[in-house]
């Protein structure tokens, strides 16, 4: 987790961007799952606060995805980040 904390400023915006990657629903789903896991795994509060708005915006946009698995991942991601 320490390595992730060091790279969080790079990693979180990239994952949020991948959550909207249109050609591949698998990439969108995996990005949202990674974001949810990072929030649940105890990413430091300072790092979460910096990126919370961008992550929640990406999850909100994914709630309208045409693929059900992506919408489900978006719900889990949003719940993890609002609880964090």
C-alpha cells in the first residue's frame, strides 16, 4: 500500500480517466473496481480528499453506461468513496 500512496497523485486521475474509456467496457469496469478497492483499503484521508471529486464524477458518469457490469462497478465505487 505504501507504493500506491506514493503514486496516488498519478494513479487516481489515470484510473478516473479510464473509467470513461469508451472502446472497452472491461477497462471501465476494472478502473472503477480499482478505485473502489483503493478507497476501501485505507488510502490516507489527505489523498482521498484531493481526488474525491474527480473520482465521484467519473463514477457518476459511469452510472449511465450501457453495460450493466460497468454500472454495478460504478455503484460500488461511489459507495466506497462516499463512505471514505
